[in-house]
C-alpha cells in the first residue's frame, strides 16, 4: 500500500497524459504531490521527507515545463528526485546516529549494524542507477525532438503529427511522439517494476540476516544455560 501511495502522483500523471497530454499531466502531477503531502499529514500528523523532496522538485521542474512549454524539465524530474534521495541516504551515514534506511525500518525488524549500512548503500546505488535509467530513456526523446526542431526550423508540438506534417517531417514528428510516450510508460511501469524487484531482493537480504541474528541469539541463550 505504501508503494502505491508513493507512486500516486506518477499514476495520475500517466492517466492524465493518456487523456490530455503532457502539459495537463504535469499540472495534475503537481496537484497530486500536494494532495499526497496533505493526506500523509492528516494520517500521520507529520510530513515525510521523501514526499517533500518530490513536491519541491516537481513544483520547480513541472512549473518550468508549464511556464516555458519545455518538456525536458519534467523529464529530468525523476532523475533529480532519485539523485536527491541518493544524497540523503549517503549523507545519513555520516550525519546522525542511524542511517535513513535504519530509521525507516528498525521499528519493525532488528538486524546487525553492518547489515544496515550495506542496505543503506544498496539504496544509494539503486537511486543513482534509477536516475541514469530515466536519463537513458528520456534521451531518446531529446534526440528525436532535436532532429524534428532542426528539420522544422522551430519547436514543434507532437500531439497531432498527421495534421501538421507529411513526408520526412511526419516521420520525425512521429518518432518524437513515440519517444515521449516511451518515457511516460517507463516513468510508471519501468520505474515501479524496478522498484518492486529491488524491494524483493531487499526482502531476501533482510530475511537472511534476521535468521543469522536469531541463530546468534539462540547460541547465546544456550551458552548462558550451560554456564548456569
């Protein structure tokens, strides 16, 4: 449920994009991020740092997309968010008594301190990789849009290519539109799928260390009983 709640703005962005296009979807995502923070506050009486970071970045980059009518800003947003998360997680290893991942999960499970550190680093690596993955997919649009703009000698909206162009320009316009849709699909299905796979791997890692901890506790209890 928490994963779905965290992906709530992305889901609404995807739905709005399929109906109205990327600019309306950007406005919907900003509103959804605000609503996400409001709902979380009413339920928990506090804000979650990750939600606040997402809200700040989508407001700035999404706002730039709407004001400048430039889709590249909103396409950079997932990378900016993931890299900000990576900085926060790596910073928590040097500032404070606990890493971020330990603060979030230690109330539910208990594992050795070195395991918490390795788990925190794995999140840092994951967030960095996700940022690069987003750029890799978005770059297909950047390249296609640059080729279309150069051929048309002006920025072009790609929502209705057939009504605007024919021949080579139609092909370039359609390639740009396809790349845009590819990025939107990756933003929801690709990033959510990768996150789920990572969390499954994390669950196996935690299960192993929990078992090791239980074995250690059992051995200590046995030694204490023998000593008595």
